């Protein structure tokens, strides 16, 4: 199953790069990805900012805050902007614990103490965790496995495994370890894209509308069915590229000026 998806993904990625990413100024592509990725990644965790809200906040910073948005959601989004920018700027740095903690500090700097009194940005959880109907393991045992996951991922990136396979597999194990009091999902999605960007792949944006499918794939991953999460990552990436190529082609054709 994943072999066919890998072939489809690889062929589509070349077309996507030629027709979309290579034709955009780097700074404009960066902001485009930052807005979309931040809106959806935070949205998966319950943030109510729409894409338009997120774009307005990005363009105006705190100059204008969308009406009715809680301050904690606004600060979460601003922190996510900074974390995304840090991740893209440091995409070629190795995955180490120091890097992990630095990224987490940026991501949760203005929100974690509000949501979880006593928790600190850039520090591992000090208690066992649960999310939805999932009860994670002993936090000390899981945190102790983080360095090995980072080491194994770095080794995998030096080998011949498809980069999407490495990114998706890392993501599944990272969520399984759940080392932080808050921000594990957002961290996992940022770090998976760091893995992809190192090899020049487009970023994967998991739409908030696909949250249930995403969580189901994570649950199957935790049941030792790794291929479902890998397939989900491939399919998500393929759908995004197909939709954006179709959108670009459609908008390029709208030039007949029938009103005249």
C-alpha cells in the first residue's frame, strides 16, 4: 500500500515543486505555509482561529485581534508563528534534546502556565498524561526514551528510507511518548515537517477537518499498526498538492473577461 503511495507522492511532488513552490518568492511561500500550518495545527487542538483570522493576525500582529477571540488563543497562535519560524530556520540542525526543549519553550512560552499551573515552557512533564480516551504510560519511563527516539530518527535520516516514512514514524512515536504537559501534538507536527524540509519536501498540513482520521491513525500506530499513520501522511500530502495544483490551474485560466 505505502509503496504505491510513495510513487504517487514522488511524482506529484516534482510537479508541485515546478508549478507552485519554485515559482513563489521564498518569503511569500514561508508566510503562506506558516498561516495555513498554524491555523490547522492549532485548530486540531481546539483553537478557534480560522485561516482568515490567522492571516490577519500574522499580517497585523497585535495591531488588530479578531473580535471575540480569547487572549490565550491569540497568544498560542503568536507563539506558534515563532515556533514555525524557528523550526524552518533551523531545519538542518540535528534533533537533540536541547533542540526539542528550545522549540517547546518557544511554542508554549505564553500559554502553558495559564493552561497548566506549575508547568513551564521548555520542560518535560512531571506527571502522567491522558488525552481523550488515551491513557499514556509512566511519564518518567516515557521521557527516558526520548533521547533514543531522537538518535534513531537522526540515523534513519542518513539512510535510504523514504523521508515521509521517517517523518510519519517519528510522529507516531513522539506522540506515544507524550513528554510535555502541553503542546505534544503541535510539537510532533512541527518536528515531522522539520524532517521533511531537510530534504526539500513540501510541508505536510493536517487539516483540522481530518482530526478524527488523524487520531484514528495515531491509535492504530500505538497498536503496532505503523502503516496506517504512514499512509495517512502520504494521503494528506497528496491531497494538499492535488488541491493546490488544481486551484492554481483554475485561477490561471480565469482570464477571458466575459463581462467585457
